[in-house]
C-alpha cells in the first residue's frame, strides 16, 4: 500500500529515537501474490530450525524409541526369520518403516501443538498478520516436515550404525527427504484438522494417542502387505503411511517399489490435509 | 459516529462532540478529514445465544490513545477480535481507516499491530527471533530486516536481552517484547488487549511509558483495553466505558469525571468534597448489579490464568 506514515517522526525529542526509530514509521511493501506462500513457508520453517538449535532434547529423547525398535525388534526378528522379506535382512526391511514411524509421531504431535498455540495467543497473533489461513497451515505443515526430516536423519544414522545397508546416493536421499516432508505435512494437517473439530486440548491428546498406533500397525512398516489378512491389506492401502514406507524402502534399500504412485498419493494426501486444516482453522480462532 | 443510542446516560453528554480533535494530545498526528482509525457502528457479536458485543458504537480518531474500559466479561476482547479480523463480522459494522474487514481482511491486517490478552511471545525463541518472525510475515525485505528488528527492540528497551530466550523474561519484558513484535511492521493502529494485566505496578508503568514513547515518536493510533480505571485516567486521551457489550459513556477522562461531579452538585448530593474518580463514573453508568454481573466463572478463570503466566 502506498499510504504515507501517519506522521513524520518527531525524532529529536524522544528518548526512544536516540537509537533511531525511522524504519518503524514506514510500512513494508506487501509482497506480490505468488511470492507470499513461499515466504510464509520459509518463515515457519526458520522458526522450527531456530527452536531446534536452542533445544535439542526432544530430538534425542525421540530417538530412543526408534533405536529400541531397530535394536530389539529388528535384531530379534532378523534372527528368527519369521517374516518373509524377499531375501532382505529383516532389520533392513523394517528400518524405512521405523524412519516413517518416528517422522509420523513428530508430525502428529506438531499438529497437536497448534491447540497450545491457540490457548497461548500465538496463533491469534499470526492470524492477524497478512497471512492467509491456507498459507499459515502450509507453513506449519512444512515446518513439521523440517522437524521430522531432522529426526529422520537421526534414525537413518542409528540404522546405519546397526549395520543396515542404506543407499548414500544423493539423488535418492533427496527423494527420501521429499517423502518424509510430504508424509509429515499430511500427518500434521491430520492432527490440525482434528484440532479444528474437537477444539480441546485433552480430547485432542487422547485422539492423537489413539490414532498413531493403528496408523503404524495398519501399514506395511513392519511386515509386507502380502502376509496381512485381507481386511488389514485394505486398511494399509488407504493409509498414506504405507505409501511413504514403500517409497522410503525403494529409495533407501533399492527394493522394488511404486515410486510414481507413492509420490502421487503423498502429494495428494498433503494437499487434501492442507485444504481440510485450512478450512477448520477459523474455528480455532473463535 | 459518537451519536449514542438513547439509553446512554447523562454522564456522556460531554462525549457527544464529534467535532474537532479536542482530545488528541498530539494534534499534528491527526489527519484532518482522514477516515477514523476505527469506526464500529452497531457492532453485534454473539457466542451461542448471548451477545458478547451488543450494539457497540465506537470511533477512534487518528493519533489518539483510546481506552476501552470495562469489567471482566464486558465484551472488550470480543470487540477487539472483531476489529482485528479474528471474528467474522458482517459488512458495514467495522471500519479500520475506512477499510471494511469484511471486504479486505489482508488490507486491514497490514494496518494493525496486535497484542492479545494472553502472553503470546514464543518462549522457545529469543526476543530477536520473536520479532524477526513478525518482520518476515509482514514482508519486511531482507536487507532492512535486521535493522528494523533492532529498532523495534531498542524502542522497548530490550536490546540487551534480545538474544536471550523469551522464557527467561519477566512478565513486563514479555509485554514489551510483544510490543516490539507489533511495532516492527510499522502499523498505523496499535491494538493492545489488557497490556498490563497481572503485572506489578512498576512493570505496568514501564509498559505504559513505552507505549507513550512509541506513540509520540511514530504518531500511531493506539486502541487499548483495560479494567484498571486509574491507568486509563492517566494514559488515555479518550475512554469508552463498556458494560454488557455496549459503550455506556464516552469522553476524555476529565470530561467524564467533571460531568459526574457537576451532576452530583446539581442534585445536591453529599458534599463530601472528594472529586469523583473514573471508577465512580463507571459505577454511575453501570448502575447497580455491577458487582454480580462483572465476569462469570470463565472470565475470572481466564484472567487468572493470564495473571499466573505473567507472575
Ligand atoms: N470463545 C467464547 N465462547 C463463548 N463465550 C465467550 C467466548 N469468549 C468470550 N465469551 C463470553 O463473551 C462475554 C464477553 O467476553 P470478553 O469479550 O472476553 O470480555 P472482556 O474482554 O471484557 O473481559 C463473556 O460473557 C464471555 O464469557
Ligand atoms: Mg478481555
């Protein structure tokens, strides 16, 4: 907008002006329409990285569970060969599943946090900035993706230390990053959507806990689809986590995968999640 | 726009002068002929069946510090949330510098700096990061971002604490940080909801002094809510006394106090000498029943929660 500042600053008289206040009377020029979304997404992702820099405890405490899964479950089942994995050692087979699981936990919890932000007024304040709701939700979704990605790196390193034969091909790793971010965008939007429906912290925590395990066990993270009973195969087919795991497995281990379909489903799921969460965000503002 | 509905009591007579910027201390800040900073006409907002805001008429003139006063539950926060685009209102009820939030929310938001009632800085970020986030989401270009953030922090005396995490700040410092967050985008209208709630007297004075210094330096308009009548008396150019969703009296604090004093004299009331305070004016316009209606459980609880977080 082209409005002049309300009044010329009376610079000389005021003590605050000693440090200069000149910039604070000039409203910044609004960014052009198409550049707004990437700018907001960038802003939200930067905040996540800053928070991780100040406090990494969550990163470490959340690495314990996947480490235990790989160490105990993975090594035991590798030995007893109970699950047919087509020649891949079981721990290798499950590692992408565990990476996806820990990313999903982070994302779902991240979405739950939006209720805290609402209660603390942080969300209200962001909603009074020139940020359309869809841009705010997209920003949050990708910030969850960034957070999950860093967690995924930790789990990949743990898996590598346990002897899982992972690819180090940079292009494939880029694909891994994309799959992790897209999946997390979907799962964070899933919990933001539920937040917009139930509107209460306690109920959301309960639901969040209730859905994570079924999403995990109802996917191909721990066992191949072929060994599942029919009903579970159907669940797994409808579960975006399965497509994420399939993509991660194909990229990290080089096993046969349906990368095209996997990424198509992940992109569609993320888009649908962002749409649903944006539509319900207004309810959180009331 | 200050022409009030008939049920406004006589104490508001002084308020009916909608002519001329009598109140603004900083007359130069007002743009003669420009649109009002805020204009609400018959604003109504209901939660479920009850009207939290019930026919609010309000004008805030450019450059003034306007105080919206009232007990807990009067509807101040709801009114503010209608002005800030947080709550949807039908077209024609609210204008911010002539713009209707129902038509163009983004344009209204670009004019606003908003500090909500709760302490809303992000405790896991430093002061500087908190302010930088708001510079980013208001599209401050990269090359002037650092300088602008530094100026906003300096304006509220947080330069030294800028790189500490906000969770180490005292309540007064958090409020000042929020002020810096709101200032970094050079808003024309600063909206502060209970900026001093739960603060100790020294921190309260500090917050008000920074609000005043910034207002003087930038000429921005300030709309502030409070239930501390003494603060409003001291720091606001004009006040509106709000009760049960409506402004019941409007004017400069002096006008309202003198108005009541005159009337008491005319009625031959007790000549005990003590000139009326703003609180007396409030009791006068709200009438009896103020004590049992001021704030249900929910209001008191949320106020207490904020106070705890601050303390
Ligand atoms: N989100 C909400 N849902 C239902 N009722 C609400 C909500 N917010 C406020 N109210 C009610 O609206 C009335 C006005 O509240 P509020 O605007 O917060 O008052 P104030 O800010 O003056 O203390 C109160 O009776 C309050 O209980
Ligand atoms: Mg309030």
